[in-house]
């Protein structure tokens, strides 16, 4: 098996594994219940904190 075939096989395995994983939440599932914000001066986010008890995600810039 060549390197490219191995990379393709690994990527395919990961895609199939996440599609059956109940912990995986797709972007489309999150859109209806999320608020979107942006700031032109922010170029990246460094930390994500999930508050499961309050159903919140806290983003630190």
C-alpha cells in the first residue's frame, strides 16, 4: 500500500467513525441554536470551554 493510499484509507475510516459516533455534532445541527458573533480585530480563538450543565460554549479570544 502506498503512502497516498494509506492516507486515503485513514481519512475514510475517520469519516465513517465520526458519522456513527453519538458524540459527534455536525455544524448543521448547531446552527439553529447558536449565536454567531465576530470582531474584525480578532484573528484567532485560543480556548474553548464547554459548560454542559448550562448548555453553553465559552470562547476565549
